[in-house]
C-alpha cells in the first residue's frame, strides 16, 4: 500500500490564508509561514494525513506567475521557514505536497527577462512557445508569445525543450533535497505536454519512494493522464460538479452516474489509482455558497469521505465558510483566517465536528479507502451504497429531501449487525435485508461489526439533530436580516429533474476550419473534438456534456491533440 491510498488531504492557499500583500515588492522576507505552524495540529485533529499547499515560490502576484523556482516567496518567508514547516508536518504524520507551476512563468522570470533584453540573440528564445518577433503585445515587448488563458502575464514554457525539462527537474530535485517534500500537484496539467509529464514520472521514481504526482485536470477521460507512465492522480472535477448539483437538483442519479463513469475509466477501483476528490478549492466557489440548502453540507461531506477517491478539505470550509468569485476576483475564496477565532471548533461548530469525525472514521476503515463499491439503492432523493473489503462492509446512506426517508436494502447476511456512526443507533439484518430511516438532508454511515481497524467503536459526530438545529438557527438569523432589509417573494418551485440527469447543452454545430488548433475558437475546438469522438464510436450525451462544459481554450487544444 502507498501512503496516498488512504490519505485525507487538507488544502492551503498560503498567500491568502496568511494575508500576504497582493503584489510582491521582493523586499525583506516576512516569515508568514510561521503563522501556519498552529495549523499543523489543526490538520491532525481533523484526521488529515496529507497537505497540499501552494504556490510557495517567488512570484509577482498570485503565486502562479513564478519568477524564481529556487526561493520561497518573500511575502511568505525564507527557505528555512519552509523547511521548518515541512518538518513540523512530518512530525505529526502529515505528508506535504507542493504546487508545481510548470506550464508558465511570470514576466520577471530570469529567462524571459533575457529574452526581452536580447531578443533574437537570447539563448532562451526557445524556452518559450511560439515567440514571434514580428508581433507585439500590451506590454510593448515588440514580440508576441503563447500564454496561459489569454494572459500575457503568464508566459508559456516550451516543455518539449530539453533545457527547460532539465531546469525544472533540477528544481524539483532541489525541493526534495532541501524541504523533503512528498509530491507535487501539477498546475494546469490538462495543458502540459504529455512527454514532459512522462519525464516527471520517471523523476518521481528517482527522487523518493512513493513520490506522488497529482495533476489539475478539469474535463475529459482522466485515464489519459492517470496511468503507469504519467501521473498517479488528477483532480476529480467531475465528482465536484456532481456533489453540488446532485443536491441542488435533488438528483442523486447524477452522482451515481459519475461514480460509474470514473470506474468505467478504470479509476477509483480497489488496488488501483484513486482520484483527488474535493467539494471546493481555491479556484471555485465555496461549497457552502454553492448549495441551495446549507443543510446539504452533511450529505455532501459524507459522500466526499465515503465514495471512492482521495478526499480533500479546503482551508476554512471545515468551519462552514462561504465565498464566491467577485467580478473575476478570487479574493473571497482565499481569505486570511486567524485560527484563534476557531479554537476548539470541533466541539461547537457542527461542520468542524462532522469533518473531524469523518476523517478519523475513514482512516480507521479500510473499506472506505480501498473497498469495492456496490450500489444498493438509488432514487432522485436517496442514495445507498456499500464499500466492502476482506469481508468487512460499510453501508452509506444519504438523503437530499426535506423529509426523512425509510429505505430497505437486501443482500446482507442474516443477523449481521451495524453501528450508525452519525446517530449511534444499531440495526441488524433480518431475512437477508435491513431497513433504516435517513433524516432529511442527512445521512448515515453503517459500520458492520468487526470492520473497525483497531477501534472498539466508530468515532461519533455531533448528532444529526444538533447539526440541523444549528443550520436552522443560522438560516433564521439570515431570514430575519433579509426581511428587515427587503422582503422578497419565495421563488416558484423548479421542475423535478429527470433521473437521467439534465439535458445536455451542446455547442452549436460549426464547421471545423482548416487551420491550426491554436487559431481556432472555443466553439470550433469543441466541434473538432466531437468530430474526432464520432470517428472512435458513438457520441453519448455525457460526452457532449463534457465537451460543452469545457470552455478553456488551451485545455481544448490539448484535448483535440490527444486523439490518435
């Protein structure tokens, strides 16, 4: 078994959490990483065994415009500060994964500065993609170049250049030697060169046993990235989307279908590669803001921790924090937090208590991190499945309806007893089945006798009724404030969703022009992908949804190029 197979991740965006300035003046180190040391005990108390943190290295603004891969961002501290922090994490049994930003660099990166100064004579002109000295840009460089996402602030590296590969690999070797890190999350992996990722996989096997590579990938067939020659895992954006829309639309078919699709890719299976699961992160709205009913935080987190995959919690979401993108700004998603404001939160905050208990429960139950998955009961409002390993069984049940629901499932051993980790109730199978009740907007994790790994009873969470009471109290406070300001009528009920999921929204058909993929529009690229998919077999509605959902130009270019 690898350490990441049963990991529970915590995710920190350090520039935001520590309240660092938005712009880097490259002045004296501020030692803000020291403020993260108390968070190490907090992570351990939540049951987390791994941390994804970044970006950390010198950059001009948000961290993804790297200017020096060998020096910690001076707004955060020094290399010694990072070494001390990683050692503190390791002292609590927490592995550390850094952000590897290798697709692009900032304009102050040494090689790009040389290109600006020496132009055609620069030995680094081939370090960057499609440098055109007959073009120009908004900076008045007198030349143009490829970038990420249309932002010339982010200069795309030529990952096929052997010198670039060597430079980045040497940086990673330095991080392992100096900081003792345990892996990398590869930023923008869906637009990284596949050959470069194969180089990184060989490097991972060289630098440290079980060195983990996880890539940021939005859409597509994840098995193209996750395999024996490339990455160990990628971000599971498919499940992320299903978790919130499956509850907002009262449609558990979407979540169950997503689980099946991923397993059909050969992923999230016992003994195989696991995807990195999350409810929110530094790039998307907080789950507490995305859900139409905050009470659904309970079933969402129950599913996050019990469905196949490697769960991750984004800093602050364990407190139920809200946050949305505002006019293109991510600041609300990446706030500064004083941990003292949440002292002993597991004892008084229902969401913190829930996540802490789920973390302990998952790590004590092998079926939850490497057990087979078996669907037992599925309707738009209720979802029940089993995770099974070596004769041990855990049954998970969730309910997105307002009212409680009574569910019966079969296929169980006569007399087999189960303990409810959320309620403390006990049930026993009779005549090959069992019947239980799931609270509205609630869930339960039924643990079979003997399934706990070294514990006599499952960790208990704050009672469901207490969680619902806390949610109702907060909702009443908000309603009171809203009515005092401007009462609004209740919206009309939305129609019930189809069990097959929402109808696909597909791109309008457009002709595929005879021109380079880089010059195509998003719509043209989407149509080119659909055309290639059709040559390989029937194009399903789900395939069309995947193509329509991907509106990132660079990602689409990489996708269409991947076809053979």
